[in-house]
C-alpha cells in the first residue's frame, strides 16, 4: 500500500519462513513450491490508491453580488469574513472526485465534513456513496438561517475484491483521500430586505432628454432579523433591481458594498412621464418584499415629469405657388425672395404635403432667401420635403442659416464620398446630412473633407434614386449638445430602424455658439463670407418650417405623416387641430 501511495518505481516480493524457524533449523521452515502444472502456485496482488483531491467543488446556487445572477456553484475559500450566501435552508454541495485507478478501480464515496462556524459545533460527515470515480458527488443538509458554515470534501474507496479467485481472501482496503483544500464558507440567508429609498438630482424644470442621476439606498433603519452569525444586525443589501415603466424591475445594479448604495443615469427622451421602479436585493439574491410607495410590496417608485419643451414656430413656407410666409405667423416680413431662376413647378400630381406646386430649383444660382430666422446660441428645428433631380455635385444644400463668416447650419444631400463627425465610422454617400460648423470663423463652405474636423455632422445613407420625395427634419438640441437628423420621421432601413419610428436617423454631438444667426435664411443654397452663396440644390422643395426650440419625437412624426385632418405636417404642428 505504501508502494502504491508513494509511487515507488519497483517492488520485490519474497517468500520465506519466520526468523525463529530459520534460526532453529526447523525442517519445515523451508518449502519447495511447484512452479507449474495443476498444483502450481499463483500469487495475486492488486494496487489500490487513495482518491485524488476533489475538484470543481462549491456550494450550489450562491448569489453573485456583482452580476446579480446565481452561480451554478462557488466556494468562498478560507474566508469566514465574506462567505457565499444561499437562500435555501438546506443548501447543496458538490465536488468531483477522481481516483488513480479510474474506472478499473472500485466505486468510491464522496464524503463531506461540515461545521457550524457560528456555534463552533461539528455537524459530522455525510456521504454520497457508491459512485464511479470522476463522478460529481452532491449532498444537502438543513442548517439554521443566519448561521455561517464551512465544509470540505474528500473521497474514500469502497472495499472490493482484488481479483483473487477466492473472494473470501484479500480485498481492496478502504482508503480516505485528501480533503478539499481549503474550506468552503457559506451563510444561509432566507430573509427579504425592505424597499429602498430613491433620491435624484432630477429637477422639475428639466426638459425631455435631460440625463439625471438616481441613487438607491436601503433605509437606515433596516437590519436583518438574525441575532447571530455574520448578518446579525446587518444591512445585507448587495444590489438593486430597477425598471422603467415596468413595475416588475429586472435591471440589476450592484451596491457599492454590502449595505451600500447604487447610482444609475436615466434619461427620459420624450415628453411623456417616465416612472422608475426599484427593488432592493439581499445577500442571497432575495428581493425586498415589504415597504415602498408604489402600490407593489417591496418596490419604491419615482416618476419623471419632463417640463414642456419651449417650442415656438418662427416660419412656415408652403411653397405652393408663392414664397410668402404663412399669414398667421408673427413676422410676415419673412417672405422669401426668389433668386436666380427659382420658381414654382406645378403639375396635376400633388406632393406629399398635398400641394400641386413646389419650389423648383435648377442647381445653378437658383435659391430663395429671407432674413435671419434661427441661430446656434440656442435650440432650433427645421423641416422640409425634398426631391433631388440632379444634385450630382458633391453637396446640395436644402436649408441653411447664415452667420458672420459661415453658415450656422446646413441640411442637405451629398451625392458621393463619405460624411460624419467620426472619421472612424463615416457614412458612405449618397447621404442626407445635418451639419453645423464648430465655430463662426472664416473658411470655405461645407465639404466632405471638413466633416471630421471643423464640422459637427449627423449623416444617414440615402437612396440614389432621384425624383423621390423625402421628408427631412433637423433638430439642434443645445441643452444636450446634440444634432439630430430625422429622415421620413425616423430611422431608415439601412440603420436597423424603420421610417416613421420616431427615433433620429443619425445623432452627432454639437456645442452651441455664443451668438444668434445674423445672415439670411436660405432654401436651396448655403453661404460663407469667403465663397458667397454656393451648393445650390437641383430639384424640388416643399413645406418648409422652422421653430425655436427642439421638436419632440411626436412632433417630428407629425411633420412626416400629418395628422387626422391634413397631410401637411407643418400645418399640423403649428396649428394643431
């Protein structure tokens, strides 16, 4: 046995009489054994090893406070200060135990020693018996909630015959293997915490799209009901579940430590109220089941109520046979001047807003202009229906607003190349874009080469087909530093969304300027002090409107689809029915 356990390289066996017989010259002390034949002597022997040290050992269904998930098994090794936590009264342990003999040896038993660390009492040894080597052994025992335990596993061989024809003779001995090292610690936590407290820096005057911090904390009065063990008098909350407009919260966030808080950033992007529901999670994964103000046991809530968006229409041009601003607007002096050969193309087929006429531009000096309408010192929104006919030059501007040295913004169609604020992820063109220079400094008009340096650009791929009407809406949300471009009310198919889904087709970061627009508002061209008017649009433009402030997603959708009374989106937003 020592040779087997010690891995001796060789072993010699000898048959002899006793030393007493040999020294007294006993005639019977020496024997001559027949070496072969029916009565030949046969020596039987078998090797037996103690089982190997267990592997893949741990307490099953322990809670991982960082991920919020149950682990299939875990061993918080040799650390009574931070044991594993389970929410069952009778936890299950597992260990995989192999034996050097493999499947050729006898079955083995998986033995588990366990000790109640809280009381200091040994709980004895329990075994999962009679399994083949390499099996996963498991055992469960009922403990006391709140108490801490530790356990080890080891294998033990079972007795069995060694191959001797006379089975009553030699057998494998019972050998104990080496115990799991180190001990595995766990604590039973079957209690449920109290609903958390929610605090936030959200302000009632904040508009949609404002990011706010929400902090979740367990009430200072909460402690477990345990009177002994590591959780006695302890706030055992290790994380929180929260949901947005979902009273069954499922998004997990870990606490800073046991009993600590957690902070998340939440943004309400629409004008609709958004309710945050929160539930505390105890050390073993048990959610809070009492307290709270939501009407659901153990759940707290907070409702974000965005302030109304400060939105005011400043211009609406139907472009249905004339360049006049709608007579109901506050400043009728914003009528358009038609420049070059700009005019109105009229036919029997109405465009999407329902008009038979639209501004017709040839791409060569043709455009329309009026006084300054919007500026980059605050939020604004612009919208138009467009149909490119040629636009084969690099860029065709649909709308722009002049500033001191450059156009404060430009929205239009780029036929080739690429566009986008990020050089690492440009959009291949043809594409629609909504762009803004980073400052009002002298320079050329927008070109693709400027996209990654001097301009903020939100771009989205466009169909190469001409003479198709497309609705474009650009929103500069100064408070959130964003340029948002909507195409046909929302995403297009190439970006994974669908037209009219209410989400921007493209978004880019952008910072407001310190001064308003001072130049002309142009339809069908843009401008720089160095190059003058340029980037003329070739095609048709209809139903243009502009607003102070950022349009909501609902209003953008209305600009595209109209409402139940009219297909004219600008009319439906400016004069809601």
